[in-house]
C-alpha cells in the first residue's frame, strides 16, 4: 500500500547530538530558480561501496584514448541524470521535458530492463543505496520517491520538499539519504523513511551534493557559488568557501576524501583542499556552462561535460588529457561505472552513450 507523508506540523529532531528543525510542506512547486533562464543547472551524485562489480581490467584505463561501446536509444526526453547500480550491471536514467520515466538499462547489452513511473515533472536526481536495496528519485515536482530496487516496488512517497529536488546522495552505510534542492537540504532515515531534519532551508538554492567516502561529511554547491562542507555528526558547517564567479553546477570528492572538485556556470573546474579552502588547481578548457562531473575510482581521472562535449583531466597535474564530441547536442550528465571501466553520458540529443578507455 502506498504510504504518503503529509504532516504539516513542525518537529524537532535529533541528529548526532544536534537539534534540527524538520517541517513538511505539500506545495508542488514547478521548476524555478532565481537565476532565471532555461538552462538546467542540476547534477546528481551517489556514494558507492560496490561488492560484486562488472570489471574489465580497470588498471589499464587511462582515458587518454576512448572508444564508443554502444549508443542507447529509447528515451523521449533530455537525459538529465545517470547512475550505475552498485554492482555495475544496471544503468539508470532520468529524463526531462516530455518524458518522466526512470529507465533501468542492462549495461552488457544496452537493453531496457524496465521503467518506473511516479513523477509528474522531470526527473533530476537518482541515488541507490550502496547495499543495492533502495532507489531514491527526485524531480521537478518536489516529490521524493523511495523504491525497493530489488523488486521495483514503490515503498514511500515523501512530500517535504516544496520545490524541485536537484541532487540525492546516500551515506556509505546505506542508512541516511540526503536530498538537496531549491528549498535547501534535508536528511532522511532510509530504514524508516522518516525525516531527520533540515541542514539548510530556503535562501540559497542547492544545485549539487557530494558525500565523502567515509560518510562523515557532505559537500553542497549552491546558486550563490558558495561551497559548504557539513559535518553530518553535528549537522554544522565545517567549512565554507567560494571562488567561482557563477553558480556551482556539480561537486565531487576524490576517492581518498581529501580533495573536493567543483564545476560552475563560469566554465571552470576548481580542485580544492576543502579543509583549508585553498584552490589546488583551476582547470580551464570548457567554453561554456559545465553541467556535470564524474570522478573515476582511480583517484586521478576526472570527466566533465557541458555544451562543448566531454573532457578528461588528470587532477594531479591539471592536464586536459582527451576530449569527446560523440553526441549531437549538449552533454547533460555523466557517470563512471563503479570499477571505472565505463563512462556513461546522457545528452540533450535524448541518447545515452557508453564509452570505454583503450590502452
């Protein structure tokens, strides 16, 4: 039976010793941003701790030479978000405009396994718990849906966001879900599907979230170009810094958790020591808005995507190592497979492409 939370009361909740305020709203806001314009800004990310993973000799992947594995067609809208399942066997896509289904693709052959339908507006954010049990989906309708990923059944529909949800991440222990959007950042207990509280409310729309590999810290990037790193044990801001000249569009931790990477509408990528707020590298090569980032598990290769295609970077040296222009339109989203052997890209041309590095 479908269970819908529609509580309108204000509740004080405890998270790691900090009292947080949680409030529910039911307004289904449409896509709106104070920045104006029609270009999408949202990106999504997910924490992964894969167990059984499809592997293709990841040690050989330098991403200096890249070949197309296959093109996946069948979506009727812009590909807004892509994620791999923790075992690397499935690829999930969320779309916008005239297609609001979440599609689950077989990575080996590119076939559609099944599609899920819940949202009334575009799907901006997807996240799978590292244990592979729960799929979270968020969209322009402000609805946060929780699914049993193993049997494709809908578990809960959560209505606490009053505006579009832009990003979803899960802690490595699969216990906590974090959702970010135009109305701030909210935390959820995945075991009970109940809200844990709000880290940040209205005022500075959040466009992207990233979870540190150890699950202790959450990074957020906002419309104001402010970057915040939150201590999840206390719910407080551990660090806050800025440097980009426009909104943050994507954010990612390196696998060792020591470095934070951000992209922006200002067409640059910055590599940060997030504990000091110091910029280690500024990567320049894109000519317009960068929509997405993906950090390879090798800890060295970064992929970025935007209006001028896909670029690969060595974040140790800041070198642009290779570029791809295989899509017929802007590239909206990218994701590395858990073992780093594949890159998936989704575009305004309504196609998904799977790429592999060659020696």
